[in-house]
C-alpha cells in the first residue's frame, strides 16, 4: 500500500514546496490512518482539516470557522487568477521577509497565521533556500513562465524576488511609486535572453513526473477506501503526464471529497457515510 514514508525520508532539498499538503492528503485518502501519531503539527492540522471538510460538506462553514487560518491560506493557494494573492505571497516567500512583514506588505487584514500556514503548507523552501541549485530544481523549474489570460509571470516574479529581494521586487513590478534601479532593469533584459531560456525546463519533465507519481499514489490509496470510478482514475492518471502538481493534486483532492465510502472498506467510526458533494472552493466567511 502507498505510504508517504518515501517523501518523509527524502533529503529536504528534494521536496516540492507543497510537500506537507501533499503528505496530508494521505490521511484523507486512507481514513484508517492514525492521524494522532503524525509528528509534524502542520501535516496533522492539514490532515484533520481535510477529513473534517469531507465529513461536513453540507455545512463547510463550520470547518472554516474551526480552521480559519488554514482555510484562508488554502483559498489563496487555489486562486490562480491574476488578482489572486497566491503569486504575490509566493514571490515574497522567495525573499528573507518574515511572515509578519509579508502581512504588512500585502496590506490586507489577515492574521499572521495565514501566511505562516501558507508557507508551511504550500511553499516551504526554508531548508534549501540558500542553495540556488535546489531552488532551481524544486521551484523555478516548475514555475509557470506565463499564466494564460493573466498578466502574471510567475517565473519572473519568483526569480527576481529571490535574487534581488522584496524592496527591489516591489519597485520593479508593483505600483509603489518607487524608482526602478537601472541595474535591475539591465538584469531583467539579460534574464529575458539568458536566464529565462530553455535551461529552466531541463529539470521540469523529471520533477513533474516524480511529484505527480506521488499524487497518483494518493489516488491509488484512496481507491481502497472510496468508490472512485475507473474512468475518473484513468483520466487523472493521464493528466499526470501533462499537468503540474498543484493542478493535479487539487483535482485528486476534489475527487476524494466527492467519493462515497466503499461498502467493503473498514473506516474509522468518526467518518460519515453520507453522500458527498464536491467542495470546489472555501466559502466566504460572511
């Protein structure tokens, strides 16, 4: 049976930024897994959040209220539109800014715990941030160079923030009124013809395959406990050869939420057997 022991034992510099969120999916896929034995508090919290969301799809606001900081971070992570906070938060997380300073620069009324959970759940690169090779392998090689129908250039934002820091990033890309440094402008021109070339894609294929295999492993585990149609499983497996981890893992997550327990599966007593509805987005707090 699939286990996340493999990813837990990997060197830190070989883990994708969202490795904790991916690891927590194991507790949703396998309802018999003992979540109380999980040593990592963020994986444990995310696993409990996913399980309780599965149990309360008819009243997800109760889960939102209980895990408000986690749910808010999750909503930001899912929002890949141009006006989503995901891109700006991740660019700031490429810098040395502390969580409270990131909240201040975002200029929105959210607890520091939201950014802290976003960092821990979806973008934890702290263990290898000082290694350019590891950052290129795990972050930049799978960053989107352009986002369809938006003005966000994920790769450019991340690599510039990583190299030059938060203040330079804001002056270059945000309407702050700060004057752009000529050196940064020259660097961007050189990056356009050199750094942002095919080199960034050399590792993409291999890493995408590795990370997506882990997500498919979660799906295979879930099939032992949840009634997932074969055509859905086949479709997700086919998509794993094309899509990035974030998109694929979200689809698998929604598939498990939508599934009913198998009649022959032995599940924990606190799991509900009622039919589930797909939970596509975190509801508004209002």
